[in-house]
């Protein structure tokens, strides 16, 4: 979003939209689609790792222009969805701390915990505010010094650097009433864990563009080297995704698995050094629980010792309660790519966006919500 | 079963999303209000109730306005309170005549702000040709309301021979929009605390009754009219598809959206068809009348950028299908949740 704001400021809305439109042009898409149809003469199963890709695929109806041989499966790339039930419950408990203000991105508000959700807690009088940036959380803390503002840090490498920068800035300003619950997760090792489970049979990965803008393409190389899987880092417009699918099909057909970058306008091999540095100054890798997958070593981002006084988990030291998920909820299998949203018996019946049972139906990036909303 | 799960427990509470104009709002109206107040005049759940007195048909409607901020680019809560109710009447084909205005004011509210709002109501009422003929004032403790809330109700007369309802869309009909969508939503957002961004965009807030009056003289074949306010174009089209039991097919590239609105949507992750409008209407008209009505819209100052955006088919009943720029199709669903509370 920051990138886009700068782009808008520099070249104005009109140029910006013209730029975007090039990647949504039906005329340009047609030859790419035709080439995919020509080459994909056998079943090819691809996983899109990123929730934003899941949404774009559904929003632009890409499945219905691809040949039936190509299967696109959603992976564990929706940060809200992979947040464990225990973490969701802890967030709700934090909202009940006397004097607490929870500052959060909107997606988290409706995720059902074991007994409640943040929007239900808000209806019961808890102070929960949707913000668009962690800096807004800091602003609230500065404006209301008698309150304890807790920002919920949920996201992958894309959001973690901004939140790291916020934490470091809060430290610099000496803000005493601001803290962050870091439920951040990192992507590459989670893909390894997913492959090691051995449940999902894949022929390639459509890799996340934004995460890769931060970490670069190198951390994924094991996917092609050790597992022989074609990989393409893709942008988010329909033409980006179609081109990436074509690149994956070519790698698969030619038996030349490697990590290619389609999203050259945002990603290089090394990634964004400054953002990586910022993350390293605030966080250190930790073991973390992923919904549906379990604990994956080294994929969490815990606060460094010297920033412990900004860590909401340590400050409030709330006991973790025994968490319960709805026994019928199959979000875990959806996140592992072994169940399509529509194959869940609760999909669009008991579980809908207005009355969600699991997080995949809540989050804008959730694969169940995308399948429901766009009918894909 | 879904609704039971949501509203049966004595512990369940109203969520902000129940007021968003999307799916939860519809459930709330259907399950709580429509069920309890059940009567034949309420039952169509159109923007206005329509009833006859001694051979003349009347439309009657009410709406409350809680927009924040109360002053925004292109309007204020007072202008909105007049436009909103005038437009709800106009969408039944009525010529609005009289409004009521009730104010709930928070202790400490500035007189100068109140005067500014009232002046704007007076001007907008004059523009629409309606009179505000009754009203009420309540002042509540600080914190019990957010500055000022306004309720307006209105009555209007429906000319003979006009039968417009959300239930009247027929397969083969064309779908028209009177201009660009999302202007109001983005104008409000740009003025929101914590989200200020600079835009030249102003709200499209305007009374639509004179435009409707003109369209009705052009052709009696207008089947449905609705102003896509809260919940945006997507909610309005879904309501019409459900009420008429038809499928509505729209073409993304034909929907007029200002560049600033598209840009803001890209930045904020919204889709323009989910954003509120306060000066646009959707018309579903017989195919043979579509060009004439489109021409009539374009000749009117409020319809310069009007467009035919799609058509009505038999299937899929109750659903809206969007054709994307790359030629694929997908559902255009009703808004769920509360991305933009208190926009009207």
C-alpha cells in the first residue's frame, strides 16, 4: 500500500490506473490463455501460496478461462486464517484487560475464537479499533496515555517490517502504553513443512509477490532443488497470474524446475535489505503454531529480548486457555490444500461470511470467503 | 438455520455489521422487523411503502442519518438527510412533497454547526421542491450520541399509471446506472480521521427526483429504480435480483467509475461496487426503451455519464454475475461485514 501511495503521488491517479489496466487487458490475456491451453495436455496441479493470489484468481474468474487440466489449489497464505485458535483466544482475552484498546487490521475482528470473537467482545463494551496502519495504533496510544493500546501483529514478511519499524519507533519515543502481540509468520519453511506432510501432490508453486519483494527469490530455491518443483514468483493482476501459470506449465513440460520471477517489477533475488534489517532488529525466529499444520519451528517472529517491554504477550502474561475449534470446521485441511472449500459440508450452509465458523470464511483473503463471494 | 444461530441466544448482540447495508442488515430486517411488523404494505421491502387513499397512490419512507464526519467534501449530514429521503421516495416513482426532520443532538454541539446543517437542509429541500413541514428535537448527554443524528421521513404522490418496484425486473430488461459509482464513499473516506488522503473528489449527494420525473415522461417501461446508497451497486443489484427472482448480468468495463475512485479502491483494497453513492440511480427498463431512457439520462445534468451496464436474464435466479475485463465471469455478491461504517 505504501508503494502504491508513492506511485500515486508521483504519477497521479490516471497514470497509475493506466499502468494497472495494462495488466487487466483482455486482448493481451488472450494469447497467454491460448498458449496455456495448447501446452497443458496433462493434469498439472499448482498451489497458489498467497491469499491475495487466491482472491485475484477468484475475482477475475481465472479458473474458468484455464483448461480443465490445470488445477489451482489454495495454500496456507492467508495470515488471518493460519493464526492458531489459541492466538485468537489470547487476542480476545487481551481485549478484556481493564483499560485496553485493541488496534487491529479489520480482517481479524470477525474471526471466531473458542467462545467469542473480537466483534462480539466489542459489542460487549470492549474497545476494539480497526486501523489501517500500526502507526495509527501508536497515535491512539499517544492520544490516550491512560489506556493500554495493544496492536495485533498478524501477517507474513510483507507486514512484519512495518510493524518492526513501528515497534522500534515506539521504543525511540519511549511510549509506555503501546505494545504489540506478534503473531507474525514466515513463509518458506512453512512450504517445506507442508511438503513434508506428504498429503498434497503438487506440480508447482505460484509464489507470493509481496512476501518475495521483502525476502527475494533465494529462500525458495530448496523447493526446486530438493523437491524438483517448478516455482514462479507472481504479481497480482490477472495477466501476471496467467503469465506465471504459463511459465509454470513450461517448466513442468520441459522438466526444468527452478525459481523464476514473473513479478520483476517488484522482486529480485535478494529482496529488500532494509526491510530485512528492520525485521532482524525487532524480531527473532521462534517456533509457532499454524492452524491446520501445527507447530513449525522457526516460522514465528518473537520480540528480541531488548524489546520485551513492548511485547504484549510478556507484559500482560495472560494464561492460555484450552482452545476449542468447531469440530465440523475443516479450515485446517483447506489450508493444507487437501480440501477445496466446496468440499466442506458446512460451506455456504452452516458457514457463511455473515456467520463464519472458521477463519477461511472470514478473512478477505480466505479461500472459503473467496469461493463464496465470487462463486469460484 | 444460519439466522437462528445468529440471533436466538439471549447473549447475542447487535454488531456494527448489522448496520452496514449488506447481508447482515438484510437478515436483521427480515428476521426481526419484517417478521414482527408483518403487513402487506411493508412486505415488498422496497425503499418506500406505497398505499392508496381515495384513488391516489402515495409513497411513504423514513431514514436516519449518522454519517461521520458530519461535514465532508460535497455535502454534510443535513444535505444527506434531505437527499436520502427524497431519493427513496423518487425510487418508487413518486414526486416527493413533504418531509419531517427530527434531530438528536449531543450536549455541547456548536450552534454554528447546527445552523450550517439546517441551512443546507433548507437549500436542498428547495432544490428538490419539497417542504419540511414537521419536526422534533432531542438533546442527549455528552457521549450518548455522536454530535448530531438526523431522521427524516417523507411522503410523495405517485402519478397514475406508474408501477415501479424491485419486484418488477424481467428477463430481457436492460440495467442502467445514471453515472459514476463510489464517489460518495471515497469522499467520506478521504475526510475520515486516521485515513485522510487528498483527493479532488466530492460526494455525489444530490436529490434525484427531478431526474426520475423526466425519465418517467420518456417511457412508462421503467420496471425498477433504486439508489445504490449503503452497500453500493453490488447490494442494490443483489436486492433487485432477489426481489424479482432473476439473474442480473453486468459487464465490469461498462460500469462508470472515476479514476480517483478506482485509484482509492486499489490503495484501500475496496471494490467500487461496494462503495456508497448518494446521487445515482439504477434503472431496470424494458429492452426496447433502454436507448431512449439512456439518452434522457445523458441529457440531464445528473446523468451525463449514464451507461447501460448489463441485462436481466432468467438465471441464475437471485444472483448477480459480473463479466470481468479478461472475459471471464464471476459472482458479484452482496457486501458482507463493515468496511465503511457510518457513511450515511
